[in-house]
């Protein structure tokens, strides 16, 4: 205990000496770190530089990308585009295994349900949202008024602009911004290497470095049947980054939790993360069982298994960080520093001090509810999600727009419909295998007496109910989904479809739990989080970035290797290293090479850089982000991080500790396109266009 106390004092001292010294932060474009750039790197970009970067950074499903030509060409990671590639694959034509290259635009393959969006403008609506919430009589009433105002702002924006409009919460509710997005719904596959080239080393090499992966893919956005006009694009660098070079990363990092209170982090450490681990392990087990039935089943299940393996490995690193006394002491010290400074000003302490107590008391209720909240879910498979969305939509549609769940409001309905009506293939046998394993675990975790389990199964066996629901449902047909979604509520209420019936039975329980969570936890978090954010502003000013939340951010750092134990790790790897690693393992999976790399080894300049590392602050969701130099050239594509960085969900790990992001080198991508895949037309498109970035 004395050791922890001493450690806490040391961390407090370091924080007091320099709170924001490191190159940390995923910054919003309304508040880029210009001061830090100027002071540390003598970099002072123009407004045009920043605007072009923003407009050249499209958001892909759950990840990022970059426009790299004026004709809608998008560069991203193979693993980002893998869902598109997998849905375009068949038993007879497995593009994940063979790769793909369209030599002409006519050969580019149209994705079945992909959508990308570009942040075209933003507006601060904090005062409007806060004023609405202030009229509430209590936290629940304030939350209802806040939600209603957000729905109104989004609906008015859609009607007036025709754009996709989202009100985004920053700083735990300290700020609200209206983001306006241009959407592209016609996305086509241009080029993808084989998965084995993109994910060489498999899960063993995931979140490690050195790496040797060709994790890139090219897509194209279309409008009105023609390649989209994208005048804001990034030039491709032929040489890539040098050791020590300053770089910027623009993308859509998924989620960080750096501004949470110690009470919230304690819950994540003790209950939240262990529950999430159990969920992902259960769903992965269902896919693994199915994958063992044959090669076609393996093909169908592979994308999901890889996704869960990636998520679980990341979660393990995050949890290890929370369990590290030194790192957790840093969070305790940060909170102590803020609260100490508040206490020095009685008027601020009176206004903001109770916020931490409010959150702590709310979270005292979570242990008793954690299991039910985590496992009372049908929407863990494609069919389960579709059925749940259709049933819930008809309940929400009967309400005024501002009274609905946020995801069912008018402004977001188009996205919901696109997801529900996607023509992408549904593998019923895989659905059945996964749902049986899921619900067997649900019954073990919650017991047969739990309200959700009773609603789902009554006295029936798990397999009996699931098999009937999956084998007899008609929801595999998009036309049936369309009819149910657009038809009257009575059609859903009276439907004899067993999967719809399944969703109807559990919906009241799911709704009751969601309502409890919103009333008891989320509403308190919103009210208290706003006060804590305002306290930070009062003490520190707006000198720190908000937590990541899947919206556009900008981060920065330098290209740099690192020390690890008693050795040095280089900033870059080469094609030499790729072949050496494969041969060192006798080319046994997952260190085997696709035939294209075997056949063209003699054509490659093996000294060409392949992957590289840098200190920029990134996290999941940054996959596919362009890594650019001062001139605004793409020098690489972010695709991973090393193991040292995994706990950066909760704090920025200093670059001196070896925390690094990992990218695919722009020169390595060109070398592979030219000499392995003979994609000369694509290379010409990448190198034919010039951009004129302005840096002050």
C-alpha cells in the first residue's frame, strides 16, 4: 500500500510539472494542435492544407481511408475492405484467397452494401443542446430534452442540406458539434492483394513489430454510374517517410476512454472488460465450430474469426494496462490533480465537485446488472440483428421523432434501412451454429429463470428454438425484409416468421434493460460528464483533445524505431525481411506466401521498405488512415500498432516506452503493385496527379 501511495505521489508530481508534454491526442479539426506543431516541429499548415486533408479523408465502415486521385480512388487497408471483398466472393471465386485487380474501370466490382462519407462541414451547437438540457427537472428529464433537441437539429439539417447530419458529443458532453457528411453509396473494388499477403503472420504477428504485411486495398467511389469527382485528394509519395520525419495521421479512431473517472475505469477493469471478453470468446467459438465442417464453411467464417481474434488480443492489452498499478496510478493522479485545483476555488468546487460522486454512486448499481446487460441480446448474428431492427423500428416509428431511440430517428433512418436491407449473403447454417453456442452461454450465465431466457425459450431447448427460427425464417430475402419494414406495424405483430417471433418475445426485456441503463447510468454520466468537462475547461482550458468516438481526428508524431529490452527495433522493414520470415518458418501457415509473391521474388527490389513505425496517437478505427508528410503526400497507410500501445485506449503511452503505430510504406505498396500484381494502370493513376498543398 505504501508503494502504491509513493507511486501516486510521483505521478502527481510529474503531471503537475507537465500535463500535456507528449505528442498525444486525437484532435478535432476545429481545434488542431497548431501550437504544438509550431513549437516542436516548426510546422505551420495553412487552412487550405487542413481543409484538403479533411475532405480527402473518407470514413469507411468502422475505419478510415484516403482519396488518392481526383477520380474517386480510395486507398485503405485490406482488412478494412475485407467485408466488401468477402461479400463479393463465392465458393467458386474466393477473392480473399486469390486477390483481385480490375485493369479497367468497367471491371471494377460493385460492393453490395458499402457506404463511405466525408465530413464537409461542422458547426458548434453546444449552447443549443446545453440550454435544452438545462430546462430539465432532473437528470432523466434533462436527458430527454437533450435527446429531443439533438433529433430536431439533425432532422432540420437533413431537410435543409440533403446531407447526412450527426450531432456529435465531445468531452463527455462538454461540447456538441453538428457534423455534415456527404455520402457515397456506390463503392467498387479496384484492387486487393491476397489475404495471406495482407495478413502475413496471422494472429501471431498481429499487434507486433517488426511486421511484413501488404495490408492495402484500393476502392473507388462512384456517383451516377461514373467515378466520383474528388478534387480534394492526397498525392502518393514514391519514396515514403525517412527516419525521424514528422508525420500527420487523419482518420476515424473508434473509441478511447481517457476522460473517464476512476470509478468508471474501475468498473471497466473489474467487470466490463471481463464480460466483453466472454462475449467475444463465445461468438468466436461458434464460428470456429462451424469452420471445422469443411473448406466452404471455413471461407464463410474466416472474416468473423479474424475480427474476434483481433478484438480479443486488443482487449487483453487494454486490460493489462488497467491492471498495471503504475498506469492506473496515473489516472488516479490526473483525477486528483483536477479535483485539487477545483478545491482551491470554492465556487468551482461547489459547482463541479459533486459530479464525481454522482458517477461513483451510479456505478455502484452496475455489478448486480452487468450480466443481464451484457447477455440479454439477440442481435449477435445477421439474422438476429435484422429481426431486432424490424421489430424495434415499428415500436419506435409510432413515437414522435424526438422521442425515439437515436438510431431510429428520421435523420438516421436511411442508414438503418441500408443495413437492414443489405443484399449481402446470409449463411443460414453459420447463423444457426453461432446462435446455438451464444444462447447456450447465455443460459449458463443468466440461468433458466432469467426473464430474457424465459422470454426467448420458455420450456423449450436452445437448439430447438434456434433451429426453427433460422431454418424457417424468410428474412434471408431482402424483399421480405423490405415488406416488413415498410408495411404496417400489424404485419410485424402478426407475423408467423419464427425469427421475427423470437425478436418480439425478447424485445420487452431488452427494452426494459436499456431503459434502466439509460436512466440509472447514461443519464447520470451525461449530466455529470458535462460538469467534469466544464471543470477541465475551467482549470486547464481547451488544451486537451476529447476522447475518440469514431469521428474524424488528426494526430501526429515522428517516424522512429525504438528500444526493446536490450536490443533496437528498426523504424522500417523490407521485402528481404518478408522472405526471411517465411523461409525461417519453412513457409508453414500462417507464414506461408501466396504464389504471386513466390513467383515474382526475383523481380522485386528486396531492399524496398515494406512496413514502418511512428509515434502518432492512434487506435482501432484508424486502420486505413493516411499517414502524410508536411507536403500532404501519402507516405503510408496506418494498419496496426505494437503490443506496447494496446492500453492507449485509457492513456497515451509515451513514445520512449516503445509505443508505436504501424503502417504500410507507400514505396512498398508501389513496388508490390508494379512487380507482383502488374497493376500498372493503378500505379499510373496514383502518380499522374499533382496536388499543391500550402504550408505557411
